[in-house]
């Protein structure tokens, strides 16, 4: 089944009220604060990134406890290339080791792993590992973990527009039929429902070019916790708080 077909089969969950749980079905997290966490302990920034990577496993494993079916994490943005060469090289090495180390655990925990972002700029070994992880876990039916790697919301929309324009040029798509349901089929996230809840750690109150189109009606939580200190219990608290929110999608109560 193609990713687009899978998206259609899901019934466009982005616009459908949840019946199974009052909590968020899809949580997206901007994992911020690794560097500051390390600096506060007198350690190099990469020490914090390693601590943050270890935290991911705990959060993924806790998702079923709170009814979270989809977890999307922001690992590396298109803007993060501006960091020092040492930090970028260290992060790329961390991503490679993380994927190799966690693949068996993902299968054991029934976690399906997929990646979004612009892959060509990443090195060949990392891309191969990403492909391997996606193929190795494609049969898993538990939590859907999506890792945003070399990802930027504006970049994603631009690339989607290019693919859409090519289909128009080749006669596969009638420009008159393009509407708000068309573009999502060309986004990296075509296989995902839109996020219900977006969390940013570390006290920063900005979205940093993350899931710009998809988060149009998401609820946001900006919390002070640095990512390496983020616990499953805090995820549970945020999910519980989400259940008390009044989500009207532009409508008003009768």
C-alpha cells in the first residue's frame, strides 16, 4: 500500500473528532534544550544531545499509556546546519548510531519508524540507515514514530509545491481542482493525520518552522522543562490537560 493510499485509508483523521480517547491521538514535539541542559552541567553540548536521544525511547514507550498513536519529533532542522561544524558532525554521528542501536528495540515495542525532511543533503550512510529502519519496522502496528530530520516547514511546502506543479505540467492534475485537500497529499507527512498537540520544551515560545501547514488547528504547549528532563509523566499531564480543551475548529457551540 502506498503512503498516499494509507493516508486515505486513515479517513483523513485531521478533520475527524476522536472517538477512542479524549487525549491527543497525534503529539508532535520540538525537543529543545539539550545544549543548555549540558551547559548547566559543565559539559559539551553534544553530551546534552546524547541525553536527549536516550529520553526519546522512554517517551515513545509511554505513548500507548496515554492513547497516543502518532508521535512526531523534531530532531534536526534545515536551519541547524548553521551550528558549528563540530556540533553538526556530532549530531549526524549520533543519528547514525541511534538508528542502528534502536532498530531492534523499535520492532520489539511494535513501533513503526518513518522520517520526514529533505534527505539528499544527508550523507549516504545515514540515508541508507533511514531507509533500512523504515523497511525494518514497516510491519509494526503500534506507535507511529516520525522523525523530522533535515526538516523545515517552509522547505517542505516548497518541495510539495514543486511536485504538485510537475503533476500539473504532466497533465496528471487539473489546476482548477486544486484545493486545501490537495497539497497535503504532496507533503512529507501525507501518511499522517495532523497533530492534535504540539509541545515545545525549554521555555521558548515559538514554533521554529515545524509542521506549519499541519498544525493549523493544533493545540500548543510551551513548557519550561529542558528536553533531557522531559518525562513520561509530563507527557501524561499534557495529554490529560489536552482532554479538557474546547476544540471548535472555527465553529461555535450550539
